[in-house]
């Protein structure tokens, strides 16, 4: 936990905040305490999303879903205000480590602990699926270990499966590489079987300390999930057989959560937990965490300390200015939203709003920023992220990319009286505009979603446009393009991640080449981190 900074709130709703637990693309999470002394985790949505009515509707729906989920083996939603100027939700706080932290610090869990872990999580997922929901981000960091059993947390991206809610939202990455099912990666639809696949991956990690699809990048686990069998390490017996069944490529071949629970704990997970399920080293760690929690004091609220902020949000200031304290307290002793968090504006590109028309348009613009702004600030998490498909690191031995200028290129199309030289700073009209197409990496074996490239006239060394890559599950990363060279066959560009990207986007500068192919453009990236993606682009605008 980190201390509150000067621009952060000291309270939200009825909860006094004690410190910051973390942050992600959707908001920040704080440790809070109620007036009655109960400790909670408070998730506050970024103000940028609060200005978007579509996001508010989704947030409202997901809070309702999370309230329905509350029960055994899950962290209950205690309070929420989806209608607040900046929406927030409070859940029960657990003084125990995540599975990730426990394995990193103390190593893999013993078989008995893995069995109880799997049984508890399977029972939680069975209850979730009975409500018509799918969690969609079961991973070690979303599993907490307590003396009273494992808890599955972060239902912030759970979705209803009744067809009334979209399963993906542009700009939000759903799932985490290495724990996502093949159908989730390929965008073929998500059902409860996806959660079972993720559960199998979690069991392997808990038992061996290594995920079943390991790799020192994101692209390698994604490739392995689709094309290779899981690595189960030292797992043996029925645990190994069950994990392998959960990790079947075909959803229909996987067991149900109820089947998993019965195979691991025929008499129920509670009976195994009551007999003691954590190794002594983790019991000691949980006890120390509880003691530290009891000793926490609320932050100082005297002069000079961070103060709660109230008052309506002003979208014209949301992305460019810092906190602005209200001149008037909120009636009834309630605290308003946290201060606005400064962010850099996203690079110009398709989907950006250019302004409003009339008073009605200005009001809509004040409450709902341009789609480009919303997309640019979205990120991972879950939390988280969340994780995205777009952070792609070096290829494995034997994989190679095609970073040179593309084949099939030709000189700029007819209608241009001259061919630019290698040092020309004028971009032929042939390249200008907005182009779009489907891309793939690793020699076409890994789908990369949609590439949308904007090219404007610019001199060498100047910003020429942007690339917006949207993966199959809605994750968005934006690169800023700078002109390096114009030749008779191609544009050579420098591509670098925008400052507003979420942490799973590739940010390293690399070379991109655009070359004509018929009436289209061939996009080729020399980024080894991304698996050398390519895309054939058609003229969109």
C-alpha cells in the first residue's frame, strides 16, 4: 500500500481513505475504513470515464452483477454509488496475499492447498455461472488467500450472458495473457468454459510456480495457448489430470465448475478449509497483514493535508488540469469525488471529436468526451488488468519477422507527375488519408485485430499521423507516427507508443513501412516486441 498523495482524496462516500492499494486503466483502488471501523477496498473510476454516459450505464450494470455474486469464496460488494460525479464501489477488504504474491514470496503451494484452492474457486465459479455471469479474468492476482479459504475478486469485468450486454467494450482489454482461453484470444465468444480454462491455468501456477503457457513476453503465451499443449511441470495424479482437462482447447471438452469442485472436494471445500489448508508460512503472513491493518491510522486531515474534493466535473478541465477544490462543502457531511487526475491528451486520430455545434452540442460534449479520449485512457487489469494482447515481446528462437520493405510494392499510383526522391519531404497524395485492415503477427499465425492508420502531410522529422490497433477483445493501443523518409516505393516512419497508452502496450520506438499494393497499402512493423505485425490496409476515409 502507498500513502495518499497531495492530489488524492482523503474520503469517498462514507469511507475515510487510509492509502492507495493500486491503480489501473479504469481507476484507482484505495484502502478505506467506515465510521463503524470496517475496512474496505474502494475502487474509484477515473473521471474521464465518469463523463461518458455509456460507461456509466455499464458500470451501473456491473455493480448490480457484482452485488448478485456476493457469497462464499468471493469478496462481497458492500456499497457503491454509480450515480456519483465520479462513480465508486466498495468491497470487503481481505488481509491476505494474492496467489501471485504468495507464490513469488514463498514458492508453490503444497498439493493439499492446491486442492482446496481449486475446490473453493470452482464453487465460486459455479455460483457465478448460475447467475448467468462469466468472470472472464480468473488469474492468480485475482485470487486472495485467507485463513478461511480462497477468495475470487474483481468482478469489474464480469458480463451477463443473456445477450443484453455486450461482451466487449472498445478500449477495455478483457483477460490476461497466459490465462485466457483460445476462444477468448480469438474473439470467438466467451462462456463459462472460459473461466474453467483460466481456473486450470491458476491451478498449474499454484502447484508449480509457473503458468502452463510460459514465456518472457506476452506474444509467446498467447501463441502457446492457441497452438501448443500446456506445460504441467511436476504436477501428478488427479490434480494433473484435472488441470489438463480444464485446459482443453475445445470449450466443450472442459469439465464444468461443479465437476471440478466435486472431483477436488466431494464433501465440499468448507470441510477441507476447516481442517486447515494453508502452509504455516502463509498463515504467519496473513496474521502479520491483519495486525498491520489494525494498526493503520487514517491520514491527517489538518492544514496542508490532502482534502476531499466536491463539486461537478468540468470536462474541459478533466484531461488538462489538476484538482480544483470546491468552495462549498457537500451538504450532509458527504464527501465528493476525488480530484481530477492529470493525463496527457491522446494523439489526433480517427474518432476524435472536433468540436460541438450549438448549446445542445456543447452540453453533450461536456458530459461525453470524444470517443478518442475515452479510448486513449482505457487500459488493463484489472486489473488488471488488467492484461492486453498488445504487449508483444521478442520472438522465440526460430521465429523471424519481415521487417524490410514489403513485396508487391509499386511506385505511387498514376496521376502523380513525379516520383519523390529518397530525401523528399513531401508525401504523395497516394498515402494520405485513413486506412484500415486486419493484422497478424508471427508470420500470420497470431491475429492482431484491426489496424487503423492515419497519414497527413508532414515534413521529415515531423508528426505525420497515428496507428490505432484494436485487438479482438477490444484492447486499444495508439502509436504516434513521425516521418523518417519518403522513397519511390514506400514511406518510412518512426512509430512510438502514445503516453496515454495502458501499461500493456508496446511503447518502444521502432520503424514502420507503408508501401502501395494495388489500391491498398501494406503496413509492416519492424517491432520484434510485437512479433513483426503486418496488415493490408484499405482506404477508409
